[in-house]
């Protein structure tokens, strides 16, 4: 060793530079006494001074096996790098230049096989980037430039079959990309600077085309087609700037057309048609600027309409008609800006009217009439703003009045029930939901009302002995029913009181012909019902 050093000294004597053979220095130990970190160094002399220079670092595992060996130059990693697993199998190898990863680096699995390969320049990924499966086949191959994906991109399954192939341009997908699944192509797509641009094809698990279309600047563009295995073309839709535009068609899996129409910039326009699986028309609708506008028709069998509707600005407006299968009218409703407003009517399958009335702002309003059959009314009911208001009259099939109810704002005021022969059966007086007075009669007209504690009756008769007047009182206040009869026991008027407050006044112009009814006469809640007759109601 000394001879060699002397020879070296002689050789470099003219430079006045002296050095000696590398030495090893232990820098750290584990608590079990084994080395943890050591360095190799040289002592460099220049004239009278000398200094030690580290040329290699060696790191160890606790069990004494080497962890890594790194060449050092000018105080930083320079040169070869080797590292191992604790078992002694190689983990990685590569090089540093001026403290940065450089050139080809290789990593290994703990089974000794290749795990990955990277290429570096000045610490940045440059060149090949490869990941491997345990069987040694590549999983991922990527080209890098300046730490960015740039160039080819390839991905494989463990058997070596392609999963995807494409290109990157400075970390952004670019050019044509293709995907596979179990050797079957599943998709083809082109990119331009990261944006989907150009044709796209999607395939089913048999490799047949499932979707065919195109993109422009990442937006669906032009005609797109969908296909099914059974019948071929399934849907045909045109796009502009990712919006539905122009032709739109969809088919059933039996090949029959399901729907056809047109769009303008994503909005439905013109006539749209829907069909059933047998090819018969199911419905037609007209659109303007994406909203229903004009006549919409729903069919029973492609010819006979089931429902006719008119729309303005996507809201029902005007008459809506519903038909039976034989073409006879079933119902007519009138709409205004999407709400039922105006006349309506319902008919049975024989064309006989069952009900008619009026809606106002989607609520029943005015007189509602229902029929048993041809020209035979079953009931008439008055509404205001969706609530019972005024008179409700129910008739028997023979035309006799069976019940009369008087309501205010949906609440009952008085209820009159009759026998078929026209005689009173029951009268009830209400305060809210509470019955405050009730009278009962037999069919022959005998009063069978049970006496009410605290209620007393005042009455008067005509000269012929027939009743002229009768009224019940409580605490000197009229309460219940007040009657007025003519000389021949013909009812002329009837008033209903609630502890002195007049809540209903009824007048008759002849026997069984009411003339005028008034709820809460003289009150700010006054409701006048009539003058009317049975003819008027019909």
C-alpha cells in the first residue's frame, strides 16, 4: 500500500497533491452494536494541509445486511446507487448526477423480479416509464419528457393483452385512444390537447358497435347513433355544442319506432310523435322553444283520440277533452294558464251528462249539477273558491227533494231532510260542526222532537184553526226554527236563528216552490240564494 502511495505521489508530484487509499469510518450504530451508517473517504493533502473527502455512503439494516450504497462526490450523491431488501435481494439500482436522479433506474420486487423502470434527466422523468406485473410482463409503459407524460401511453393486463393505448402531449391526452377488455375493443376516441375531438365508437362485449358519434371541442357534435344486438339501430340523435339539435329518434328492441322529433339547441321544436311497440301512434305533441305549445293528442290505438289538450307556454290552456274508445265524449275541462278555469262536464258511456259546473283558479266555483240519467238531476251544489257556499240540494231518482244543506265557507249552517212525499223529516241547525238545534217528524208529519231543556215555544193560529206562526226561544232570544204559514197551512216563510241571530231566511211563493233564500240576512256575510224554482235548477 505504501509503495503504491509513493508511486502516486511521485506521479503527481508536480501538482503538489497527496492522497492515500480510501478509509472507512463508522458514523452510527444500532443499540445492538451493529453498524447503521458508515462512509468511505480519502484524505487529500495539499502542501501542509489535509482534508477528508467522503466518496461513498453505506447504510445497513439492523440485521447487518446492506440497505444501500451510494457514491458521493463533492458532498452530494454522484454516481452509482444500489439498494437491497432486508433479505439481501436487490431493491433498486441507478445513478445520480450532482445530487439528482439520472439515467435509467430499476426497481425490483422482493421476489427478485422486475417491479418498475424509470428514466431521469436532472432529477426529472425523461424517457421510458415502465411498471411490471409479478410475472415479468409490462403493466404500464409511458413516455416522459421533463416530468410530463409526452408520447406513447400503453396499458396491459397480466396476460399481456392490451387494456388501453394512446398518446399524451405535455401531460394532456392527445390523438387517438383505444380501450380493450379481454382482447375485445370497447372504445375508440380522439383527443386534441385534452379535449375530446373527432369520432368516437363504443363497442359491446362482442366487439360490435354500440354507439357511434363525434365530438368537437369536448362537446357532442353531429349525428349520434345507438345500436342494439337484436335489431341494429336503436337511437338516432343529432347534437350541436353538446345540445340535442335537429333529428331525434328512438326505436324499441323489436325495431319499431318509439319516438321521433326535432331539437334546436337542446330544445324540442315542432311536432313530436310517440308510438307503441306495434307501431301505432301513442301520442303527438307540439313544441315551441322547448315548451308545449298547441295541440297535444293521446290515442287509444293510433287513430281514436283518448285525450285532446291545448297548451300555451307549457301550460294547459283552453279545452281539454277526454273520449271513450267509441269516440263519445267523456269529459270536457277548461284551463287557463295551467289551472282549471271555466266550464267543465262529465258524460257516461251512453252520452248522458253526469256532472257539469265551473272552476275558477283550479277551485270549484258557482253551481255544480249532477244527474242520475237523462234529464234527471241527482244534486245541485254551490261553491265559492273551492268551498261549499250557499245551497246543496239532493234529489231522489223520482225527482223528489231529499236533502237541502246550507253552507258558508265550507261549514254547515242548516240541513233539511225530506221524505219522498215532500214532508219534513229532519231539520238541523249548526254552529260550526256543533248541532245546536234539531227537529224530527214522522212521514205523516207528526213532530217527534224530544223537548229541549230551557227551550220554549210561541205560536199563533188562523181563524180557521190552522197554524199561522211558531217560534222557539231561549232566554227570550229566538233560537231554532221560526215558521209562517198561510191560511190553508201552506208554508210561506221559515227563519233559522242562533240565540237571536238570524242565520237563514227562506220564503216560498207557492206550495213546495221556494222563492228566495238568504244566509245571514243583513250581515256582512250575507249570501243571497235565488230567486229560483225547480225549473231554474233544471
